[in-house]
C-alpha cells in the first residue's frame, strides 16, 4: 500500500493525504466514505520515547490504546468496542506491517514487532469497511515503512527516563540507482514502574525496494523482535492498588511470572503494471514466533491430573499470500476502479503445557518448569476471496462496494494421552460472506457527506478455544463465531483558516457475542452469549497555523451494552450458583468518553515543543459491572532544539508525562478470576533523548 503527502496551496490549509485502505486503491482520505486517520512518522518520534505505539494513537477518535506498563503482555488496543476483552495480545482489530499481516488466521495479533524509529506513517481504518479485511476486523491498523530514497543517510537515537528506562537505536536509509533501502534497530530496557516488571526488548526492521522501471516494483520486508525476559507483575486487587500501586501480588514473586518471546518474519511484494488499466500484485510472507510464559496458578490446582499446568510453551509457524488484480476504467462517463483478490493464510501451532513447579511437599520449588501436562498441534487456515469497486457515477456522487467470503478452519491433534487424560483431537469450520456498501456525496470541494453499511464476523482465537469449562480437557470447539452488522454516517469538512473537521455517527449490533464463561485456576473459558450493541459518536479536528504550529482535538463517546442477559462465573471460587449478567450492562474494558487535545510547534530548526492532554472516563472491569477503574485526566509537555550543521542534523529534547502526578489505573484486565483487575499507571515521569543523522 502506497501513500504520499500533498501540500495545499493555501499555507493555513491542513495536510492532505493519499491512502489505500478501504478500497485498496490510491485515494485521498477526504474522498473515502469511511473513518480513516493517518499518523505521520515524525509525529511518532518528535518529542516522544518511541517505545510504545500507544504514545501516538490518542489523536485517533474511536481508538483506545493503553500502555499496560507490562511488556509480558501486548499493548491494549480496541476500536469502537472491539478488542476490549483481550487479556493479552490484540484481537478484534486487524494489524498489518508493510502489507504483511500481523494478525494470525485465528484473529489474534501482536504489534510488538513495530520499530517506531523507521515507521513512515500509520493508517487507521474504522467502521463497516474494516470487514473487507476478513475475520476479526473491527478495525484495521496499517503500519508502513517509507521507501528508501535520496543520498545515503545514517542515524542514531538514544534516550533515558524514569524507572531505569533506556533506549538506543540506529538507522540507515537511501537509494542507489533502482534500489532503495531502510534499516532500523533498537534496544529498550527498563526496571519497570512496578515491582517485578523489568524488561529487555530488541527490535529490527529492514525494507528493500527495487524499481527497475515505472511498471515494476519488488519490495522485501524483514523484521524481528525478541524479549529475552519480560517480568509479569500481574494485576492488583482494589485493596492492593489503593495500598501500593507499585507493588505486586506475592504470587507474582513466588511463581516468578514472566515471558520470553522471539519472532522473525519476512515478506515480499511484487507489483506489475500490465497496461495503463490493469495492475497485478503478489504478496507472500512467512514467519516464526516462539513464546514461553510462566503463570501464577496454585500448586494444588496444577497437581490435578487433568490440569494443563502453569507454564505455556508455544511455537508458531505462519505463512500466507495475497494475489490482487486492479482495473481502472470508466462506466457511464465516470471513473470505475475494480479490485479482485484471493488471500490465504495458515498457522501451525505446537502448544505445550508444563507444571510451574518441581518437587512436592516441603521440597516444592515454584517458578521453574516442571512436568509436561499438555502437548498438541493446532492448525488454522483461512481462504478468502474479495471483490471491491469504487465508481463515481455522477460529478458529486461516489459509490463504494465490496464483498468478501471467508473460510476459517481449525484442527487440533492431541499428543498428550496419559492416564485419564483422553484424546481431545478435533476441529471446527467457520464461514462468512461479508458485504459492504458506501455512498459519498461531495456537496463542494470542502464538504463531503457519506453513509456506509456492512457485515463482519469474528471467530474465536486459539487462546479462547484453548480450554473448556467443567474440568474438561481439549479445545472448546463448540464456541461459535460472533457476527455483526454496522452502519455509519459521517461528514468531512475543510474550512479555510479553520482546519479540517470529521464527524462519524455509528451503530453496530452483534449476535453470538463471545464472552467469558468461567475464570478459575488461572484459566479462562468462553461462551457465546446473545446480542450486544455498540453505538457512538466520533469527532476530530486539526489545523496548521503559521506553517509550523499544529493543533489537534479528538473526542469520542461509546455506548456498548449487552442486549441479552447470560450466566457467567468469572470469579474464584465458582459456586454452583453462577452469576447472572442482566441485559443492559456495559461491556467491560471500555471507556464511555475519551478526549485528546494537543498543540505542537515543530520547525525544521531551532526550538520545538508541545503539550497534550488526555481524558478517559471510568472503565468497568467485569461483565457484572461491580467495580470500575475511575476516570482520569493527564497532561504532558515536551521541548527540544534541532540544529543543522553541514551534513549533520541533530536534535535533543525532554518530556514530562503525567505532569500533575495524577494517580490512576492505566488499563484493566477484564474479568480477572482473582479480582486482580487493575494495572496502575506511573506517576509523573520524565524522558530525555537525543538523535542525529548524517547524510553523505
């Protein structure tokens, strides 16, 4: 997916972007009947630590991204209420890095492989058109590395901050004839805000592009991420949080809860323009991800012959491809763009479980890998066909339509059949046909109205299938896919001297919603409940003044509720009298209201700086809505100085987050079985950094 930046003739006008997301053809975001935002790479880096993607996503309406201060788990990301129930990783939101899926065929994704120092820009798509990306597409995040261009350039960055945080990075970019290259690597370490939360993370990214002529382009992408050791401080109960937000539950120390992970993947994309009207694109990728995670499950629970243990070992090999044809023509005097494609993705997982202890009685040692208790091979694959069209059938009217058919297959082979532990091999198939329709009316060059509607679906992930209730072993293949219908109406406006405005009103109804059934002994099981409803309003505004001064505002309100009641048992102990969740309860893990405002001054040389404020309303922690993380407001400031000296460009800056030292909960663990719902955010923190580049 290609993007470029176009500057309007009027100095005070906002920057206009060209994206290829909703229709997979180059279009201005202003002309697409969907909610799309673009974050430039400079906005990800200028005055920021470049550690977490959540640092820069606050300006996107409808997106909630939370830094958990826990690198054993991924950043929490939800869009319009999708993805909030995930306790680790990212689900319900499709992720792509340079066109390569970062979401596996089962719908589970990670964004930890993004090296922010080499990101060119990020595109965020919300609403019905997300369904054109298939399973688990409540929204789409596309991360892009710019193509290498110009004379060779090498760069460095270094920063340090509160709680022993350190980051160093190096980069190189440029082009030589028809070959372009962008390379980046970084190392981040921290002692952690909380006890038992130290982390080391290594990232690397490479993008090579070869364009021998205007009709052909070959792109190779390689990236890797390694967590040699990331301590997991777990969540805190309300009493623990109020007593000591920097502390941990004693079980985190006794079981030495932690995670080790490594991932390496690569992909290649080839684009061939056959003639002025037809283009073919072929993408292929493969990768490997290995994970070892130690959990805090009581020894007595793990000693049950049917329990899979307290250490999870995952080895995942994944690969796939996408073949796409694009045709540009005219129909009834108006431009018509057609896109047809076929996508295939597959995942082979080897899942093993071990006891998180050795010995017995007084000789029991916890926090070490013990006996094997689970061993299975799980395979997931999807085959999707899609067709999309964009037709401007009248000077002021554009019709966008799409259809995607998805087939997702799960298979499991049980290799641990010992004693009373039975053979739990099995499988499940999920299919869906997803139509999307959008209409845009251009009342003028500065004012566009649009309406869209579509259907989506969300299969359970392997993590949600991993356990069955009632002490049964094996995967929960009785769990069905959730299906949704969405509508959205919006307006996009540009007013000279006042900036760019966006507003979107949406409603999504979901049937067969996947919810927690039980949460006991360190294991969550899931079930299909009835219907849910998500509706909300998103507002955005941005404007540049005097060329270098920029202001942004993003406001969102979301009302996400269960429309049907259901029974659950998400607490320990679980009695025979299960808890009834009434219709009308709010979906947990979601803030009803969020707000973001920022102003920045960013000339190419000299002083630069900025300030931003964020507000998040209270967040319920469980389906029962029996407790909630209180709402909060925070502020941050940064300032720096940039200078050019010959071929050198140098920049130094400092920033303060949570300027007024507010005490608040940064994220919650939804339906945590031991009531350890709360993940505290740091108080006032600082970061200082320096970066430079040399152009040859």
